[in-house]
C-alpha cells in the first residue's frame, strides 16, 4: 500500500513539473495557504487542552479505593503559535503530592483532595505563561483511601492446553510463586479465594514451555507480584496392552480361591525411555480375598506402579470367583 501511495505522489509531482500552467497554480495555492496558516497562528483562540496528572507520596498504610483520574481539562486562551508549540513540544505533567493535599476522614480511611482553582500556578507552569487559563475541570479532584489489609491467596492457572497426540505431561505444571500477597480493602479481600492468571492457550503442544503470565488483580487491590512463571514439561509416551496373571491376597487358611478368568488385560502408558520396564515383573495385579462378602465378584486392583506409569485400563475390572474349603 505504501509503495502504491509513493508511486501516486511521484506521478503527481512529475505531472505538475511537466505542466507549467498547473505548476504556477500549485505555487500560488501553497503561498496562499502559508499566509492563511500564519494568519491563523497569529490570532488568539480558545481551546480545551488535556494535561496529564501524576501523583506522588502515597500515604503509608492506605490503599486507593478507586483509580484516580490521569488527566484534567484546561480551557485556555492563547495564540495559535502557543497552542501548536504546546502540542508539539510540551510533555510536562501536573504533579499532585498527597502529602500536601486536603484531607477529610471517612469510614475506615480518608479522602484526599485538591481544589483545582488553588493549583492555577502549577497548571500555568505546565502550560507556559503565554496561555491564559479560563477554566479547569474538574473543580475538585479527590482520591478515596481505605486502611490497607492483606491476604495471601493461591495462584490458579487459567489455561486451555491441548497436548499433541502421543504426548503427555511429564510432570506437574509448576507455578512460581504459588501464592501472592494482596493488599486492599478488607471487604473486597474477603470475597476473594484465589487469583487467576491471564488465559494461557496452547494448541498441539509437543515441547516444554516456560512462560511469564500476568495476574488478574481486582480493581482497587494491590499485589506484590504482577507476574508468575509457569513451567510445563511434556514428553512422548507409548501405550502397551498385555495380559497379567491376577494374584490372590489375604485368603484365609484352609481355603482355596479360583478366579474366572485367571488373567486380565492391562493397558499401560509410560515414557518411551522407560519401555524396558515392561520386560520386568514390575506390575502386581491382585484381588483382596478379605473383601469376600455376599457379592459374587471381586474388584481387580494393582500396586507397584511408578509415578511415571499411568494405568489406563484393566479388563475385566471385577472377577467372578469360587471359594473352596480344603
């Protein structure tokens, strides 16, 4: 698009340069516009300007209930040159110091405020002496504070994670820090049970992630931490199906227990680098004979599974049995 615009401009000026009559018209237009523009700049105008506001020396032990305004509007009378100069070169802010603000007690806190008519000299310092101030809005600028309470809350990961097929989490998702300290109005803090992170969306994840996430801090609440680190580790796994003989445990002496069937189908998932475990007798599948009651089946259970092995399925889950007294 920029190349097309550049081509059009070049073509236009080329056309003007080749057309002497049109060139004269353009020159006269430019001279007329310049005189008109200079004339407008030399005249006095009334205009509303926005001045940014910065606050300093916040009171210790108190917290803002609402976020204070970040700018004020000032109606001024000034020449066009002064107004243009302000928009181009002026980057000053009005500094409001809480330590010298007016104060009014309130429930569990206080209101700090400034009457803006008393801040005309400070506003003039920002605008420059060439501008006449007609009006400042708002007339009164106030900030409400409440006594600061604190509460430690857990961080909750807000996520939509889709892991690639044949991959899984190799470890628990790590959030650091796991808790944050919040400061603010006790009435607001009492309604909070946790702090969520921004939404973490991961699609078809097949590699480790170490990411910094911002926290969703409620309005009017301060937090000692704005970000947390989230670490997610994934790895490839394999799925294996095999038959395993079922052991009988806790059978009373003088009895024999026959199971139907004697073997069950077991589906396991484990990391590829642990595949050699399948060649060992690391998995124990059993039934607990002490649970025999009026039911005619027993639940199949397992132990000796490592933390990195996931038991997906045992089939059948329950076995019929025959209890025989010797």
